[in-house]
């Protein structure tokens, strides 16, 4: 079973984190939410308290198939301020393993780490000026090698299905999308 860690910092965008968690768990992935705060409860950008599965200090992350950074502000800035998260992301990328970020996080977290250098990427409109070294696509989802970026809240479903397809199969992602009536929505 493929394993995904989702890093949660105070101020993360609710749907950008929780839609992927839901989709990936439905798709059979082992998904572990990780609090990067001092407490298991992490507050979303809209004041919802979410209890993470583990605290950052409890994680090893070397067994990750994917490390994921939701966006939202100040969530993305709080992720970038966490040295352990930054190290985990850089190590994951250096190992040739998958890294994903959505909304502000491609520009605020992974671009300053050098991960987007020479890559195509997307992010929330207005943050594209901070995609250091990357070519901005403006797409809902952009995949370039082992890096997947998403535009914002509305991209959460296609972003999650794309990554599920990468980690399982396109058929599995389509099956889950159909079961969740996403395909019907897009018809």
C-alpha cells in the first residue's frame, strides 16, 4: 500500500487538505496527517479544528511515496517556517520520490527550496511571481516529473484524482471519481 503524509500547519486551506485525504483513503492509500504545530489539533484557515494522526516529531517520512503540502494562508507560510518540513520535502525530492503542493504552497514553500527550478508548475493566481525558476502554467493541475502542483481550492478534486492515479492506476482514480460523482459533475 502506498503511503502519503499530509503536513498540516495552522491556517491551511480546509478543502485543499481534506478533499485529497478523503479521495486517497477511498482509493486505498495509507494517508497520515501530520501536525506541524505544538498540538495534535490544527486550525484551518476557516477556523475548523482538525486532529492530526501524528505529531511531526513522531514521523520518519522515509517510507513516504508522497509528501503533500496543502495551501492556504498563513498555512503555507507556517509550513515554510518549519525547518523539519522543509528538510523532509528536500530529502523526498532528492530521493526522486513524489512531492505535491497546492495553492500558495508551490510558490511559498517548494519554489524557495529550489524544487521547481526548470519545472512547469501552477499555483493560486497572484503567487506565480514567486515560482522561482519555474514556468507558470495556470492549469488546475500540473505534473512535471515527481512534482505535482495544484491551482487552488477548486482544483482539490482533480488534483487528488491525478495523484491517486499516479500512485495506483488511472483506472482506480476514475473508479473513485465516478463513485464520488465527480465525473457526473464534469459532464
